[in-house]
């Protein structure tokens, strides 16, 4: 029988720390969450491997938990404060939201697939500072805005203005922009009403639905 606590420690030591993650609070928060609870039972033995893991849910399409190192580096880049209100976009079964619950004051976990949202509610039920809401991922959750941090859990081609508009002054949005080898983890920051962005590290992540650029009409020659 697998000792998941031992596997969790190995994940921290061999996957997270070795990727230049030095933020002690991020490391502690990830070490406190049982990742095996957030994957399908048939994949529980693989919960701590260095890969994005598919999550269950009829109609959910190709949805994954981000591999541990990618999530840890995104959270470190976000520089989460204990007073932050966070929007977790594409929460899936709730793993990242559970980690964020140990770092921030309040977490709104947004999911558009009903089966995934139901599983997230089940797994996050004991956390008083997490609320699971349903709706289109690209629209965010305006009712809870503004947010000090928005985490988008997957790769996007474009960050919709609707999400950036939900950032508080000084707030940050972190995600992976681009697909394949051209992708980079990027931090968007709102300052003086404007939003700037900067890439922080090369990264690859599964694409989230709803974040592709609108197709432009091309006039025929």
C-alpha cells in the first residue's frame, strides 16, 4: 500500500524544490494538501508523479491538474499575501484552491463543468475560506470582484479583458500564455488603472477551453 504522506514529501523534495521554488509558505501549503484526493480513484497511485493528471467528469473534455512544479512556480510568482482575495479560474476538482486556502484569506473557485464543480465542493467542504462557483471560465466571477490575485489553471492563447477588469488595484493575474514550446508563465499586474504583463519562466500546461483568440475575418483577395 502506498504511503501518500511519504510520496507528498518526495514530491516537494524532488519536483518543487528542484525547480527553484524557495517560498516556504508555498512549500508548506502544498505539503499540507492530500493531492490523491483530487484525482480519480484509479489514478490515486499516480497523484504525485511529475505530470499533468487528467481529472474525471462527464463532459469535462481534456482537463487536468497542473503538475506540481508548474503550480508551485505559478504560486511563487504570484507572491500570495495572507490577506488576498483570490479567484481560481478552472479549479477542476479543487486541488489548487485547497493549496490557496492555506495561503490567502479567501478563495473563489470557478468551474464551468458541473461534475467537476460538484467534486470540488465535496473535497473543499471543510475549508471555510473557499467558495465554489459555476460559470464560464473566460468570464471570471464578477460578483466577487475585485480580486487581489487571479490564478488561471491552464494554458491560454489570450487573457480576456473580462478577467483583467476583475483585478483590484495592485492585483495580479498569473497563468501560462501560449501552447507548446512557445508558452511562458506570465504575470499581469494592474497599476494606476492599466495592466502590464511580464513573462517569468518558460512553462507548458494543458490548454483551458474558452481562451483562444477570436478568429478574425479575412477579406478575400
